[in-house]
């Protein structure tokens, strides 16, 4: 496994939004929920959870879109760049203190090592899965 850079830095496609995280990730995984499929326009979302107070974001094109979280009582606020459309991170109401970065926006994500796949109940039949990784039909209790 490659070392995790300190800080973790990232940006959107056009570069208007940049961020840095001065902390270790607390969660790494993928989400197969249908909202993530739609928002990422892909089979699943690749996510790195970090402490929200360690995240510094810059860029005035950062916009947000809030939905009810799929299948449970919470909301998910998805932050994205309104100039280029890149999803950047999500804030989940029921998980205070954390933000969930879209791994593909991280400058060096070679170290990514998922520990869980969530919402496999809505995974596409053609979606690939990770070897030896815990799978949850919905979200872990
Ligand atoms: Zn952008
Ligand atoms: Zn999801």
C-alpha cells in the first residue's frame, strides 16, 4: 500500500474548487445506492470519510444539493462544483463530524483501500466487487 499523503489534497475537474484535509481518513469504501449511481453517473461512488474539522475547501463555485438519504431517516447534502459539475464531497446528517470525499477528486488516491461496500441491495448486476471487503445490503448499524 502507498503512503497516504499529508495533507490529502484534491480538486474538481476545472480547478475552481480545491481542498485539503489535515487528517487520516476514518473510512474508505464504495456506495452502490441509486442516488450515488445517478450523481456519479457510474456504477458506484468511491468514498473517503474524513473528520469535517480537518477539511479546508476553497472555491466560490461550490454548490450543494440535498436529498433524503436513501432508505433511512437522514439527509445527504452533496457538494459539487457548479462550473464543471464534479461531485466533491457529501455531508450526511446522521453522521455528524464527518464528510465523505469523492475519491476520484483526490490528487493522489493510489492508496485507496476500501473496507466496505454499502447499499449492495441496489448494486447493478454488472457492478464489479472488491475482494475480501465487507458487503452490506444497506448501511452498517
Ligand atoms: Zn470545477
Ligand atoms: Zn450512496
